[in-house]
């Protein structure tokens, strides 16, 4: 299986101190299911977002930025990149 890598520039401080606004993030396509504690990139209404998985429930994941007080809500696994 070949690895497919993507690059995006971060915007905002929601994952501070791990990621800061303006830094480059390089990520690859998933090889398995999401697990709590992992950082995943997903497509949201505001664009591409990288946040940490808090919980996995069936075909959904609960994500949250490390520096945010609120979660992103339940996101379909199909929205993960």
C-alpha cells in the first residue's frame, strides 16, 4: 500500500501548543480507524480542521481542539481525511 501525503497550513490556535497558526501540517491518509487521543484532519463547514479524537461511537467521532473549551460535536467517520 502506498502512502498518500497531504500538506496544509494551520490557521488559528485551537490546537496550541501542539500546532500554532501559520505552521505547516503534513498528514497522510488513514490506515485504520480513529482512536481516542489521536489527532485527525477532517472536513468541517469552516474548512479543513485538525483536532483530537475524544470518543468513538459507531460511525462517528467526537473531536475537540486542545486549546478549545467546546467540542466540534459528533463528526461522521467519513468526514475524516
